[in-house]
C-alpha cells in the first residue's frame, strides 16, 4: 500500500506523466526495502486503478487518463444503511439459460441462493446466485448466508485466480420477484448480472440482482480511478 500510494502521488502531482517509464522492479525493491512479490502486488494495484500499464520486456508506463470512460463502485449488499436476509438456499434443476452461461449443457443441479436486501425494512432488491454443485460447499443457511459469494464461487480455485464482470439491463419482474419486492408487473427493474471467471475464462459463478426503480442511481468516475477513493 505504501509503494502504490507513493507512486500514485508522483503521478497525480505531475512528477510522473503519461508515457513515463516507472523505475524497474529491482529499483523499487531497493527504494522501499521490499520483496519482489510485494512490489509486483503494488504495481498490479496501480494497474487495476488505471494509473499504469505493463509492456512485456519494457516495464510499466504511466497511462493517459481517459475521461470518456467511467468507473463505478458496486456494493453487492447495498450501502451501509441497508441490510439483507437470506430467503432460501436450495438445489434446482439447471435451466437452459444457466447451462448456456456455464457453457455446459450437461449441468443438472444448481445451488440457488436467494437474498432480499432491505432499506428501512422495505425490500428494495432481490439477489439470486446460481452455483454448480461443488462438493464441500456449505448448505447450512446460516453459513452460506453470510459467506461472500466470491469465496464460495472460488472454492475450487486459488483465492485470487479469478476475476468478475457485471452487466446491467432492465427487465419486467416475474411473479416471484413481484411478490418478493412487492412491486407491480409493469415495474421496470434494474438487473445486474455478475459473472465469476477462472484463469481459463470459464464461468465458475453467476448471479443476478433485481433492484427497484428508485435504486437505479450509479455514481461513476473518469480519469485515474484511485483519486476518487
């Protein structure tokens, strides 16, 4: 964190500008008295936040901030003022849609995890996760209900050996979602699809979250992402 913060400060202040080459890993190891692994994790953090990019065989370069591309924070269980309750965990038959997402038409059973998110005791979102059956996944509701989905999805891989993607669309609610969110059939809902991929880019976890119209606001940032933290 100290290494990343130091380099970030140099970029923000203009001591390092777009196109500039960062010091080598060896130089950073000496400067901060840190291991190579620590330096690489720091550089990776800066790369994720949009400050630098790696060029194989050359090193890390400061990139030009893009003010036409926006980044936003997504809190799966809502903001700190919300709460959630586990509605249920069960095995269900895999639908054609789920089989297609996982790229496996042979899928039979799926673990379905349903949570309802509340704001001031009002249901504002319904979160549904679909996981292929993996031996060893806890099915006791008190255990799976408070576990982070990425931890469950990554049960068969290394903790950091996966990444996620989200897609946003709008849909009308099914009868079940209408009952859960106490909304009308013609209420347009924001639907957030979340995919977890392993290093082979195969889906290891999928979920969708339905949010009411007054929960549609997103706050996005352009430029260097880390400046907004």
